[in-house]
C-alpha cells in the first residue's frame, strides 16, 4: 500500500512538495536496513498512472524506524520525498 500526500501551499508558490509513504512487512529482523543504508539519491520511487509517470522521489532515510515489537513479520514505513 502506498500513499502520496501533498503539502498545503498557496496558489502563487511555484512548487508543491509531496511525500510518498509505503508500508511494507519485513520478513526478517532489520530486513530493510541495507536498502535504507544506501545512498538516498540512488533509491528512487516512481509511480505510474495509466503508463505515464505521475510522481517520483528519493528515499528519505531519516524517517525510517523499526518498531522491534517482534523478531520478524512486522510492518515498517518507508518514505520518499520529491523535496518540493
């Protein structure tokens, strides 16, 4: 599941930033850490609608947290941003 949220801004502002949030279940403890530890500018999410690029952004690794509720099978949130 993914969600794209746009920031509130005035109509005269030239850019409107957005954030993409993906909730994913990790099969192992710290299963996404190699992905999160990569260079954020090299990890890009692209969303296509009807075959056309709708949105793209880079990994925002600073918002990544693991809940450590159990050793595997827990849901983590991975965030991407277009930096406005």
